[in-house]
């Protein structure tokens, strides 16, 4: 007959388990709160008092074009970010980077964003209006917990572009490209934001 003896849990093990439970609970509260804030923000579509009709010409690949598009589409830079800068070496349309705790977010715009004024404006909104207002620490924590961290943050930014397609006057082909990029690189998980009509 086998007998099982319960070993007393050491004080150290108990403390580690208790702290883990506390941190998990606190993390869950922050995640739920952030999710609710993101859903509320996502539900609010930006409204512009004036309708902007961007030029049909392709914007020159210059810093000045970025500055013009920021003004044209009424995109405001948050206090935690620097003005978007042109990066001719960037392969993506745009990138928002946090280079250290307490530093301002850096937004760079690549040549791929200059296919039209509409795409340039949409890219700037993706980076500035969404990524610059997201909590990078929370996104990383969600990634570590296997939750919708980067995936959710990117989907939110792409959905912002799609829900504001009239604002930027995005062509159907541009909308389809944005939707396909989102679905390929950041596929929807259970209950995630979706762009399917």
C-alpha cells in the first residue's frame, strides 16, 4: 500500500506563489481596464468638421509632404511623441518606436506610405493617432502572457485606418490592401476586432 505524505509548503514557496497571484491579479485588472478603454476609443470614430479632398497626385517623398499631410488631415501629435520623420530606409509604411522608458515615441514614415496623399494620411493616423496613444508596457505584458498584445495593437491601428477611409479618401484597392495586410500578419483571434464586411 502506498501512502502519500503531504510535505509542508516552505515559507519561500508560499511567498512566491502569493506574489505571483497578486501580480497576476493586478495585471488582469490593468488588462481589462485597457481593453475597455481601447474598445471605447475604437467605437468613437474621429469626426472632422471639414471634408478634406486630398490631391490626386502622388506626394513627393519629402519631410514637407509628411508635414502637409499632418495638417491636411488634422492629425495632432500627442505630448508623448515627436513629430513624424521621413526614413528612406524603412521598408514598412510607418513605424512607432519607444527607445527607452521615459523617452518620447519616435514615428518614422517610409517610402511605401507615399503611394498617394490618402495612404500617407492614413499611415500617419495609424502611427500617431493610435500607436502613440497605446500603452507599450501593457502591450509587452500581454505578449508575455500570450494575450492580444502586439496583434491587438496592430489590428486596432489598421481598423482605425479602415474605419476612417472616408476621411482619407482611401480607394477600394488601398482599403483591400490594408485589410489583407492586417489579416495576413495579425489574424483575428476569438473576439478580436475584424475588418470583414
